[in-house]
């Protein structure tokens, strides 16, 4: 028996991974969500009498996929996607990817992501991750619906419930709590100390005043790296190299000083795998490696399919000669947490 909803979600995942437009992906995720709410037996009945399309959010294509799936066949739409979705990774990149146990930077629909926490988590578990660090935005990033202290506290309860559910199902997978906290103009972090203290992993990123003078930007980043709450410095140059948001040059800072601060405080520099970021550029990645920095290879996923972008970061890490023992997300969850705890 095929599960038609799983097929729809798999299609959405593959479309996201391929960087397709959100509305196309949403058609499949939306249909799956609608159909999941139908009472027992109604899905099969409607597939039989051709009335699936009468449901809100179910179109011709999604209805056809469901019918094919219920008949026990792989939907044609899915088969085409699967056959063109293969990623040709070289051996070294594939080995690094296999060594990563999780992802330390991902968003849900609580901030600017497109999917609920549980869908992000299930997708991460399905690709073999042991953990996913949930890092929604902080309050000042209002354009990305950053979480207030109250909402973050609420999210921690939701995550605890989801993890209890995974444990009950006998799954090894866990969501780790986290945040992508804004590094403010003075280098301080945009969330209360009390909450930052409670989180498993804190990614800190610059999202404002990206054109600060190099001295100012350097001081800002060095101050943030010295903050005991911060564990990982996110997309350090802020550059955008392609894509719908246009391009943006790198922020200017003194990389030797920033990487020296990261190494001194045993913090990680993120290798951001988003195709429009690929941050840091390789020359800075090599410099950070020479300066004994640790790294975290992250997707910064805003949708489940984007969780598969880790290979982008791995390819760059391999090209720059980053060894596995410098990459914090090769650690099992317990050791990753001991590392972040050691900063406090
Ligand atoms: Zn960011
Ligand atoms: Zn992010």
C-alpha cells in the first residue's frame, strides 16, 4: 500500500530541494494537509468518484497523483522528479555529508519559514539526521516575524512536546532548541539572557547595518563572539550571490580579528549552504581554517526540501580542506550540547 500523502510530501520536498517557486510547492503541501483532515475512508471514496478536486486546495495534478498512488503506483509526476533529482556528489563530498549528524540552522513558520515545526522535523529525520536545531529569528527582525521572548518560550514547550512524541515512537531523532539571534549594532544579542541560557544552540547573525564601516562591523562581530551565549556565527559576510532577492556585496570587516575571536572562544563559523549565500566565500573559509576555527555546515532551510542543501556546504568545505574534526555538526547531539554548554 502506498501512502498518497507521503507521495505528495515527497513531491513537495523534491521541488523545494530543486529551488522551485514556493507557490508550486505549496500546492502539494496544501493538498496533503487538506487530505490529512478527511475522515477515514473519504479519501478513497472521493478518488473513486472523481470528487477530490472539489476539495479546497486540491487541484487536477494533485488529485491525479492521489489516484495513482491509491492504485499502488508511483505517481507519474513523482517518478519524473525522482529520475531528474539525482545529485552527483564526488566521493569526498558524499563522505562528509554522511558524517554530518544534523543541521544547526533552520526556520519554521513561527518566523519566516514556510512549514510547521513538525514537518521540518520529520523531513530532517527522513533524510537521516539525528537532530535539527530550530533557529527562528529574534524580535528585532520584524520583516521575518522574529519571535518575542513570550513566543520563544511558548515554542520551547511545543518542541518539548514534539520530542516527547518522537521518544514515544521510538525515534532517535530530536529537535534541539535554538535561535538565529540578531547581532545588534553594538554587538549585543537580540533576546533575553534568560532565554538564550535555556537554548541548546545559539546562532548569531548580522541582518542590519550591513554596510557598517569595517572597524565598526569587526567590533560588532568580535563582541558577539565573546558573548558566552553565542555558539555559531551565521553567514558572516551577508553576501547574496544569486536569486530572487537580488545580489548584495559582502559586508566589510577584518576577518583575521573575527576568526581569531572565534578560535579564542571556541566558537564555530557557519558554512551556509543556501545557494544564494554560499557564505563565507572560499578565501575566507581557508583563512578561518588556518586560524584554527571550528565550523558548522548548515542549510538555513526555510522549507523541508531545503534541508537537503547540506551538500552545497560540504562541497565547499571539502574544496577548502576542512577536516571532519573541525565540524561541530559531526558530533552526536549530547556532545554538541556539551560544546555549547562549555561557552556558558
Ligand atoms: Zn540569517
Ligand atoms: Zn536563517
